[in-house]
């Protein structure tokens, strides 16, 4: 094919202006993205024999087939664009942050007439007050539970005051964990006072609630109400534990991030301490993929760009162990994102320097302790997938889908689809199927229906995505696997191949063959059984996939059987119609749970009354049922 891009000629056309340059290889894959104050000066450097930026950049230059560039009005705009493009395309030769985390916040919905305290993964520009970000989701949930218990705030989704009195109070009111604003049992003003106290608690002002709980505990004890005293004591201890975790690091009450780096010739760990309102609220570490020639300065610069382009919260101050490239431009960019001045500082003495040193020690500890753990985990996942790819000669194997069928004597036949990407389960893509066209225990016909529905649905979504120019994540079935794994040998594989042939699809299919003891012994692929080493990571991954497909199908089948059992028995109880049956099934989930409930508990169920509850209780406690 005639080469139409002449690098020497294109270099002459580069403007002396700020912008972003994008390097492509011969397959038009983006392999590197960078920003420049002057595009002509920066891009020319890559192709000068005297210029040396290390082995990694040299290899990158050797693979450049053509490049493009985007001119911006300022270096700051170039920085923003560079961050966005790197995050979108993840080029091979860019230093990349491996983690893609979102941090939890505590959200107080002050825009509501009767505010709630909620868990949130996003900080939006609304009327709510946000606290965080925190590093532990479980700690955030525990704090929210504690706040709701102490201040007796509502947790329901009712729209108040519109829905006041529209329905009975929920269980939280009956166990004294909510003052039922939904019934008008507490005034809007008194409820708001409780919310304000909860906000003070979240701001770190624990003294009032500690004093109040202490007084209530002592009063209950003196009145010999020991159960209530124990309840106050437990709440008191919980508040003390939270208060002790808030270690004061500086008395200025500012928001800061302390960043430090530990690196060797192949791996790097960045440690971040999060300080909010002068308190160290948590820490986290991040693994960074680097090249041998990457300097600490370059790694830190890349980290700051990528980390703060993906987090909604920007602190007023960022402290680093050493100077980074473009720190003035970065500070300006972060200031625009924050809506206020941001300072990037390198502390030289005092408490701030000690905090950076502490973060540095933690980063070094994580790097040394986790290195082997990371290698083992990669061996179990990515390495295992590479082993399977090698056995089947399928380079580039990343996504695997496995299918299984479950039934008992043909009752409620169901199918399961589990997905593994890069050796790890991707549970958001799991799917389950309730069979529509097959009756009786016919696994082959059942599998034919499941596979046909899965890929027909996927093809339809792909067509809609193309017609409407929707994003790649438009539908749940849009992405097809690199390999289909069937829980069986030749028969199951042939069923799958038949479906793919009918739909004109070309996807590799293999079967997970079992021995006489129902243990996996090999893979059936292209009419050949391939023996595999039982001690290999690839074999262990295949077993995990097989077990997961089986577990997911059994779990779905069990839930359907349970619902069918509850459904059929409740149908026989006088006075229990569809709405009451649905309410009981929603609340109790199983027949055993309904049987164990008292008549009073049953009456507290939505749509139920005392007469209907008594009828259910008596019916389920007949000797015939027992």
C-alpha cells in the first residue's frame, strides 16, 4: 500500500503553538499522547538523533507511523485535553495509573424539607452537603447507621411533606430508630434541629453528643432501665471510636492531600493521605505502570494529572516530596476545577514535611509487601488467561463467557451466563435466563434457546447502537466474547456451534470436559481434546469459571423454587389475594420466614390487616402444614 504520510514533511507543518500531539502506529492504534507549549519544538525532538528520552520513548518512536495534533489557545487547555485523551485511549507508551477508583461521600440532602443522611459515590452540584471523600465504604456506612440511630433520622424514600399520613410508619419507627416525620409525629423545625446536630457531628464536633449520651446512660441506669442504659452505652462507645480515628494533623482546618512515591526499576506505588478540615480521614495507595527510564518527577506529574482529572474533589493544598513538571500550569488547572486557588507545595520542614515522610514510608512498605502479592494475583488472573490462550492458540484472549443449565426433573429450567475479563469475574455482565420454549429436562434444547437469545439480543443492540450512534456501553449484551466455554464436551460444543452458524457469527468455542469423577480433565476444542496440567493456574481458572457458572444457575433456580413454593401455598389461604401475597413475598422472601413470623408481625406488612394476618398464621401452623 502506498504510504501517504511523510513524517519529515508533516514535521515542517507543525505550528509554534500550544496543543496536544497524538502518535499512531501502522494499525492506526494510538500509542502515545503528549502536550506541548510549542508543538513544533516538542514533536521535532522525538525524531532528532541526538535527543535521548530513554529506551521506552525510543521504542515508541520506532513504532510511529503517523501523528496528528490539536492546537489549543493555552498550555492549560492542552493539559486538560491531554488528561481527557489519555484517560479515553490509555496509550501503550504513556505512564498509566492502574487504579480507577471512586471514593464514597456522606451526603446530607439539605435541599429536602426532611433531609436524609445518605451514602454517595458522586459529589454533585446540588443543594446537598457532602462530607468526604473517605477511603472506606464500610466505615462510611457504619457512620451513617450510627448517625441515624443517634438522631433518629428517616431513611425512607417518601416525598415529604406530600406523603405525610399516606401510609403507615415503617419498622424503624416501631423499633424507636425514627421519629416518623412521615406521620407528622415530629415537627419540621424539631427535625431540622436534629439534622443540624448531625451535620455538626460530621464536622467533627463530638463533644455535645458524647455529653448527651453519657447523661442519658447514667439517668437510665439510675432509673434501673438497664436495657436502655446498655443501648446508650453502645452508642457512646461507637461515637468514641469514630472520634479517636480522627487524628488532628494540623490546626489550620484546611483540606490537603499528601502525596509520596516509592519506585523501583519496574513498579511504582503512590501513597495519598487525605486531610479534611485538618483531620487525617484516611489514606490510599495506587499502582502505576512505569518504564525503566521514568523519573520520579515524571511519575508524580503523570499521577497528579490522571488522579485529579478523575476525582470530583480537589483540596486547597497538595503536598509533594519534590518538584514536578508544569506545577504552575497544573495548579492553575486544578484551581479552575476546584473553583478556588490550589497550592502545590514541597514542604522543607515542620509537621508538613513529616507527613510527606510518613506517606513515603507507607508507599515503600506497600511496594515491598505487595509486590509478590501482585505477581501472584496477576498469575491467577491475567497469567492464567494467557495460559488458556496459549493452549487454544487464541492470542489477545480477554473476555470469556460460560453457560450452564439447571433444573430438577424439568421443573423451572433456567440458564446462566457468567463473564470473566482478564481472569476476573465481571459480575455486572452476568445474566440469567428463564426458559420459554423448552419443557422437561432437555439440556441441549435449553442451551440452544439460551445461546440464541443471548446472541440475538446482542446483535439487535449492536444494530441499534450503530443506527443511533450510541456509546459502546449502550447495551448489556453488546460486547461479544473472545471465547465461549461450555460446561461439557462435544455435545454442548456442537450445540453452541450450531447456534453461531445459524446467526452467522464466528466465535471460538471450547468445552470443559470432565472425567468419571466429575472433575475437569481437559478442553475440547476444534474436535480435539486438549489435556491440561491440573497444577497450572490456567486449569484453576477454568475450574473457577465452571464452578461459578454452575453456582449462578443453581442460585437462580433455588430462588425460583422458593418463590413458587410460597406462591402456591399462599394461594390456598382465604383472604390472601395477589396484592397481599406479593407484599408477604417481598417482605419475607421464603415460606419459612413467613411461618416464623408472629401474627402481629404479619399484620404490620403492607396491605395486610389483623384478620388476614391471623388467617395466614393459623393456616401455616396447622398440623398438616407442619
